[in-house]
């Protein structure tokens, strides 16, 4: 069996699927070393992998935004987006690379698997020195530039018409050469210092450079690209497996007597419950539905007094909850959305941070739900959207179509095949 290095940015939504992959790889007999943030050490060891901490500024705690994004409040709009990208993904590249080099200099590593936003392997990808094969897993919506798709972050639907392709090209030029020029220049300086004199890619889109790029979704949930990079394949979301989260005392209320609406703000962007959770409770207070809230680690008491039709828990076992859910209201975390789609649950999405607008746009484009196009929706907008999804068949049909697409993909079998082929190819060269 192989020795594998698995690398992840220390962000919950990135680490969770990479941990699922690590657990599988250990289970089939591989030796797995996982390089990520210190806060995940126990979880890495729990799946049977060997833990290595990222060094320097790459080892931040995604729960403590004030520590790793100390100046964020000074920025708004595009300036904030650049600050976030630079701080979270670009500036840590030298320390990420150092962490990777420390492992591969000590060990004979047969292959490296990284989350698709872990650019610390870039100096290996673009360098000339011998290296193991490097595979990336797309834990966010596919950000690969294309003549058929507008740049990531615009939230625009795809268009392959002549006019649409002109739009896409112009927006791509504006994004890389003007709006995110400072981010690109920072990336070029960082890569130059690591021995890569010329960076041919946009620093946040190196997906086509990996030996294989494996997107963790079905192709039906992603925008079609006639120029999709040949290294790219869709292998479906990582199965979450059976949860060991205990059910709350009110679990028996999920008796099928009324529709269930689930609402969450995830595990990171849940500091301000007025963004999505409280407006949803207000919107549905007089609706004949059971509203089930997951607070992503916060104590139920922090939500305060709630309407009679609301049930609250810190965490919930999604494998047991989602079969009861009629509508999933979310801020658009990619992993949570994929879990809902796997269960055929239609969505109402309200997200405006990180990659969430792109997730929301794909939900609407695929027909699996409604994109409210804001991260702070009104109670009136939420009520209208939830009632539409409950009352109209088309969103349920769209969600079931996505579930069928996911069911056709055996994620781990596809991953094993890609990994085996990459290692074999490397051995022949």
C-alpha cells in the first residue's frame, strides 16, 4: 500500500471532506499523513491518520476570525474580498509549502492529495524537480476559468452564446487584471520567492495544473464548460457516513405530521444569528411546519426564546435528519448543500461571503432551490421562498434530479482509481 500526504487549509468546510477521504484511505490500507491546522489534530488521529501541523501563519484557527483576519472590519466590498483571499489563501502559501517540503523530504511519499484551494503545493507543481503526483479535490464550486462561465465571485449564470462568451472574457480580464490585480501580484511575488519565476495561472485558479483535479460534486450541479481542463473529473461528494451525534429529546416530534424546515448558518459564519436563523424563525412562526435549527456548535440557549413550532440543537445528525426535511434553509456552505442534494432536499440559500454566492447560484441554476441573492434576507423574503418550495413541485423535482446524479457516482471507487492511475503513471516516468 502507498504512503499518502493529505493537505488541507485549516477551515472546517475544507477539512471535513478531506478527513472523510483520509478515513477511507486508511481503511483500505494506505498510510496517511495529514497536514492541516492544529485544532484538527484529534480529529485527524481519530480517523487513523498521522497528524502534522501546518507551520507559521498557515496554522490559523478558523473559529477566531479576529486573530487571522484582524483588519477585516476596515474593508468593504471588493477590498474585503481581496483582503480575505490574500490573508486566508495567498499569504500562507510559503508556510504551507514549508510544511509539505518537511514531510516529503523526510518520507517517501507516493502521492499528495490537497483541497483545491491549498496553493502551497504550487511551487512543486510549477517546478522542475522530481515530485510525487499531486491530486486536488474540489471542496468548493469549480473555479476553473472558461469561455462559457463568468469569473468566480460574480454569481452570474453560465452562457456559451457568442455574446455570453464576450461577456465572460471581458469579466475575466477585468477580474484578473484590474479588480484582483493586487492579489495576483502578491501571488507572483510569493511564487517567485519559491523558485517559480513566472506564474502562468491566476493565483486562485491553478486547477488545470494538478495532475488530476477531482471535483466533489456531480457534473449536473456544475456549469457546463466546453473547454473543461482535461485533468478534471467529477467524482461526487464525499459520503458523510453514519453520524455519532446524539439526537435531542424532541426528536420524536419529527413524526411526519407536518413539513419540516431545517435552517442553519453552518459552523463558522454563525456569530450573528440575525443574518439568517432569527429571520427564518420570524418568517415561519405562524406556518404549519416544524422548524428545526442547528446552531453549528453554539448552545441552544444562545438563541433565546423561540416560537412554539421551533426545535433547536447545537448539532444534528444529518444522515438521520435529512430524510425528514422538506426544505433546507442555509447560508450556502458547499458541504451542507451537497448533503441536502444527496438526500433530494430542495433548498433556499442566502449567502454572501466566501464561495457562498456561487453555491447559491448553482442551486438556482440546477433547479434545486431558490437563491435569495443576499446574506441577510428579510423575513418576508424567506417566508415567500420557503412557501414556494413547499408549494411547487419543480424545486423538489430539481433536488431529486441532483440526488439521482450523485447516486450514480461511487466517490471512493472513483478516487481509488484516479489515485492508483496517478501513482502508476509516476512510476513509469
